[in-house]
């Protein structure tokens, strides 16, 4: 399932995204989606990293 999300941004941030999207020849929504998905994956990895580190230490013992 795909969900839609509405956000509010300060004008300067919106204009920055407009320029960024234009440089990459993509829609603003596509750029924001790509950035958000990257941040989500990084956060998931960060959250899981301590658990995997603990498992590795337990395996050594």
C-alpha cells in the first residue's frame, strides 16, 4: 500500500528543493521521496546496528 503525506516547509527550503529537483531533472515529489526513503533506510540500519554488534560479541564468548 502507498500512503500520501502532506508537509509544510519554509519558503526557502521549498525553493531549495525546487532548484535541486530541477538540477536533477526530476519532480520535487520524486526528489523528496528519494531523500526520505534514504533517511528511513539509514535510520533502520542505525537502530539495528547495536543489536547486531551485541550478537557478534555474544557469539565470540
